[in-house]
C-alpha cells in the first residue's frame, strides 16, 4: 500500500467531471527537490508528528528518497493493479476532503454574545451536579474487599474490621467530579448503593457506599461552561456549513 506521506510529493493532475475526480499520475523525469518541497515537508512533519526538522540536508534527503520510492512504486506491477489505483484515488479524495474541512473550520468564529445567549437559553442544561455522601471501605487485599462486598450486600451491620479493612466517611462530593466507572454506577443506583471493589493502586482496593444524595438548585457559572458551549455551537455551525457545501456542489450534478 502506498505510504500516506508519499501522496504529497507526487505529480498529480486532477480532472473534475461531475462528481468524479480523475487522477492522472506521471513519473518525475528527474528526482529534484525544491526549496518549496523542503518547506512542505517541514510543515508536514510538524503537523503530523509534532517534529521540528531543522536539518535542511536531512529533510531534502527524506523528500528525495520518498520521491524515488514513489516513482518506483508507480512504475511497478503493484500500482498497475486496478484495486491499488482505486485505493490511491480514494485516499487522495479523502485527503482533499480533509484539507477542505480544515479550511471550513478555520472560518468559524463564534462571538461571546452568542455563547452567552446560548447559556441563558439553555440554563437548565447547566445545573450544578447533584451531590452524594460517600463512605469508603479500603482494603490491602482484593479477596478481603470482595468478601466484605458480598457480605455487606446481605447486611448493613457487617464490620469492616472483620475483613481487615478501614472506613472513611468522605463526605459530600459532586457526582460530576467522581471518577468513572464509579460515577456512572452511582448515577444509576443512587442512595444506599454499595459498589463492588475498585482497584485504584497496588495494595489498594476500595468499596464505596452511597449514604446520602442531595440535589442542587444552583447553576454553573458562564465561565465554567463557556468552552463546552463553544464546542457545541462550533460543531453545529460546522455541520451546517459542511452540509451546505455538499448540497450546493451536488445540486447540478445528479
């Protein structure tokens, strides 16, 4: 299969007809590397691998070797197979689509007043999370934790000390700040829920008991949820823009 990075350095001619992209590829007569090629490779390495390439000779060598391998591939029996040609076309179309998507995304700007308007219109979505009062039973041995859990399901009067454990009343905590999967289990089961043992660290096995639950009537502040709102509106705006482009382009090409 053609290496993804080679696509950038081939001489590709695109002919757009209807919604079909015809890809014609010609071999380089000379394996030359321009300063523009080197700049493109540096950009590519930074974006894809977060690698800053300062060695000009090394970058030039990389481009030249990739180009030589690309030409060799295009001249081989591998590329002459219909499936491989179609695969190259599909990958090229995907790369072009991805490039265009990135350009569309850069155009999207959402003012603070729009974010605040969304916040007040959807205030119920930003309520403070409910709180739960947790009691933690800790053990150094998993079998002790598991045996305590099974016995505790049968009776509230089971003594944790009989299983070499200790008890700590954690107090109230916001559900949203509790780690998964414990958070989901608490949300699903509520008050009086006893959790199976959790392994948080070596020689640390915890069983949790939900002693109380408390709803909150307050709302999160705008600054707390601003980035969340931005992500919501950004995605909605982008999806709309994307669909408009696709609809417009396909309108006269059915």
